[in-house]
């Protein structure tokens, strides 16, 4: 296990209120008792969770694995934005003043389709509507999107999600990344990125005037349900996506694991999708057969019959439903002096 993973594992298991090590600035794995969210756990925060109608802590927590099998380090419990009632749930916590480049990650699992607001939002100076800066929220259904509040509401294109399946949302705050004169800032969002390497093209980007925030709010209008877990803020992508490497990943995403590609003499870091498709389309050329081309039969027997000094063996070729496809009967010539017969069958 390399030093980066050891550091990440240690940070992920911090449950007290101590300052986070290295580039991980803020973290909460919601390791609180089940029920209304309250407490001062996690690391890097400047205050405790609060809310007049808080979201609920629920067990177990969420998990996430990327397309090649790397697994996000997780622990603790999760939050459910539904508390069983019709009232809007809101919980918030102060992060201290943040203004500059940062990476933020959070796991969100849609639980239903709803046009009501459900999301994780970042505010500055308070929780009034005018204090909202940006959020990861439901996009009028089960799908997720990045939304900018500061400077006017703008929504990104939505990311297709599945009810009951966690989505890893990673936000990158980029100073002066929005262009213009004076330059605007930029917010990038990556949904379900590959762990272990900083992603390139984001799912969406929005410009914003200022990257400041000092608190996080988890809320759902009319008590709608969504699960939230593993909230992290850090200085790099690696800080907010600690992971355990896959034991046998498919690094190039072509359907063959790295060890399979090495066995075949292929490059595990270059996709062989076209080659694999060509093999499947011309299986006979390679002496291969698909499962649908193989007739599933079995042998029944053999049985031996003795008639005086002669012996006859027989066996049946049958389908799985018992239908006899063929019967084979052959005599065996044996010397008169032999009293025993040993039968050997070569089987694959």
C-alpha cells in the first residue's frame, strides 16, 4: 500500500473534531447516532450541525466504485433528507471562510423522482436565498445537476442517475477560469469520475463571480428523500477521492481486465474495443463458439451386460430434459481366462 493510500485511509477514519491532515481541509462521514443530525464530528469544521427540522442520520453509509473497480474510501453512516413528514428538512454547518481554488466531493443517492428541491448547497454569510452560491441538486426528477445561485440561477446539463444507486459528484472551484475582463471564476462538476487520476473534461462548467462560501446546507423541500454521504473539501482531486485500487482493473475500459490483456499480449492501457468486436463478429475464424451455438448434452451410463463369456457395453447421449439423442452399443471381446473387466473412460 503506497503512502497516498495510507494517508487517505487515515483521513477517512477521523471521527473527532481535530483539524484534517495534509490537503484534506474538511470531511464528514456522518458517524453519528441514527436520528436527527446533530453533533460536531468529522474534521476541519468551525461549528456543529444545526437545524430546526434536521435531516436524519441513517445506517449504513453509501459506497462507490468507478468503472475500473477502484473503490472510494468510506465509513460511518449517511444522511436521509426525508424524516417521514411533509415539512422541508434543513441541516447546515459552518466551514469557515473559503475563497479560492478547492475540490469538493459528495456521494448522493436519489431515492425517488421529484420536482421539489433536494440537494447539497454552499452558502456565504447566512442561509438566506441571497446567500446561496452553488449546489448539487436534483434536476426536477431523479437526475442530478450543478446549479449556480450567486449572480443569478443557472443550471448545468443534468447527469442521468438511477434511483437507489450512489453518484459521486466532484466539484472543482477554479479562480479566474471563466474568462472575461475582469475574469470570472469557474465551477466544474464531474459525475462518477475515475478514481486515482485527476479527470480531464468535466460533465459541465458554469461561470460565477466569486468562489467564497462559509457553510454547507443539506435540504429537501416537502421532506423528499435523498441519501447524502462522505462530504469532503480539499486542495486537490486526490484529497477528496481517497480510494482502494482495484485488484484487477480494466484500465482502458474495453471489457478485458489488465491481467487478461497481459495474458493475451495486449496493452492494458490502450482500448482494444475494435479488435474485441472483430473477434466476436468472426468467432469461427478463431475457432471460437458462443454459448448459443453449443448443444448442451450429457452421457448417461455406461452400462455393462454380460452374456456368458461375452460382454457388451452401452451408453446414451441425452439432453438435459432426458430425451435420448443417440444410443451406442458395442460388444467387448474378452479372453476366456479373464474373470474381471476393468473399464477406463477418457473424459475431458
